[in-house]
C-alpha cells in the first residue's frame, strides 16, 4: 500500500468474475469467488456482493465480488468512491483500473471491523495451552450488532446476526439490540454486565496434562506402548469446542488385562460451559482404531478405542463428523501465524488506538484485561 495514501485508499481493478459476477479488488488480489475463504480471510456479506480482506494485510481496501452490481451501487460510492462506482456502472467486460477513495471513510472502516468481528467469532484461536484467552461471546455479539447498525447502508440485513435463545448455555452468541454507542457498551463491560471473561488456567498445567497417562490406565497398571501429541484441523470443528493449540490432542497405546487400547484426550476450549449438543461432540479417528466419540470430563474430552489393526501406524485425528472438507486441510503453518496474530492483538488491546480500521474489539480488550 502506498504510504502517501490514506488507509482504504489505492488502486483497484474492475474485472469480470466467474458466473457473470463483477470483481472489484486491488490488482493481483483474489476475491472470494476466485479462491476459497480460509482462516486468514475476513468475509462480509453486503447488498449484492461479498467483501473480503486478508487478515494479515495492512491494505484495507476490500476485494468485492458483485453478483448484483446495480444493487451494490447503493454503497460502492461510499466504500470505494465515485470513480470506482462509475467504473462499475460503465463496466463492459474490459478490465479497467480506478482509484478507490472512500466517500465515507468511517463506514469503510466499520465494514472491515465488522468482518473482523465475524472472523473472531469463527476463528479466534482460544487456547489454555498457548495462553490465548477466549473472547466473551456475548460482548462480541453485542459489538457485531452495533457495527451492523453502523454499516446498515452496506449490509442491509445481509450479515446481521439472529438473536439466539438467551437461555442457551453453549457459547452461542447473542445480540443486544439496544446496546447503543461504544461508550455505553464500554460502561456495560466495565460494570460486568456481560459476565466474566473465561480465565485461563496456567498454560504449564495444561501442557503437563497433554500426553500424560490417564488415571484409570495407571490404576490398572497399564503399560504405555506408544504415545503422541498433535493438533487438529480448524475447518473440521466449530469454535468453542477444542483448545486451538497444536498440542491439544494426545493419545497413548496402552496394554492392560490382555487388551491393547488407544486412549485419546483432547483439551477442551477455554470457557466451554453447559451441555454440548451431541452432533457437535468431537470424535477420534485413525487407521488403527474405529471412530470413537469423545466424552467431556472436566476440561478434557476423552475416549478409549480398541486397537483393531496392530499393523497399521497409530495416528489420531479429532473432528466433528460431517463438518468441514472430506480431507484434512494442511494448514499448521497458517494456524501458527494466526496464534501469533491473536497474541499480538491481545498485547496491543490495552493501548490507545487512533486507527479506525484496526481498533481492538471490546471482547479483545476484556480478554486482555482478564487475570489469567
């Protein structure tokens, strides 16, 4: 991004997209329809379009896929400026360049923050093992509601949250329609109106627990034949179920009473509370074991599977059946980068910020202030 240009300002290309869509994006930047949105992508549904930003990029100009360019004209001028709006209106299939200069910079900034808040609700890597605090889901949902109101011209209900059952104990986000302005929400947060942000136990305690022999196995004088520690594919489990660490899942091959079993343990997500619906409970899979549903016990999910194929290599993956792609997505390096990103966000959350695009969410501020 040109340092002489204001944030959200710069060159974009208007070009044809798949299935008759029109793409507006910085040159060489792929838009949503041109590549799968992963954990490093912020996505916002807008009237007649979808907008995306890269999580790590300081280029705040969104990439847009317009499936209804005429409808999208109601906000294009505000987010991209008049020059881009005219380029879209006159688009005849020939790619053309234009300079994005938001007519309403605060709206453009709020749109990115709204997309980031939705990203945090789905991908925030809460981890007791890695000392990354969970975000308060109610505080996060409240800010999403407020930002959605600020972006009414843009989203027009396309990316609003439905209000969930207030009695739902399973980390389901709720909206508070009358939350009001930022100052009101800050006061509510300071007064404890949103409850307590789940605190983390000592990361060392969880790290010691990972890979440790199960108490029952020890009591039975089981012999540990092999063990391993691994992470899990974030695509294949909803948020708030498992700790996001690469050391969250551990397994042991144990021999006792003439039987050989594989004991699986997975650290639960920080702040996991209430009953988890059966269809969202994780299951252990592996070539040498049958699919084994895990049971929540304290702050761990655990299960015991018979070793049905001693000749097969023992590897264990944990996921929610039916969720995510059929094959695991190799993204360990990306997960590490996201954890580093979250750690930096929490470290900066208590500091003063004057960048409207990058102001910490209230949930991040509360998490940073929590004593863990």
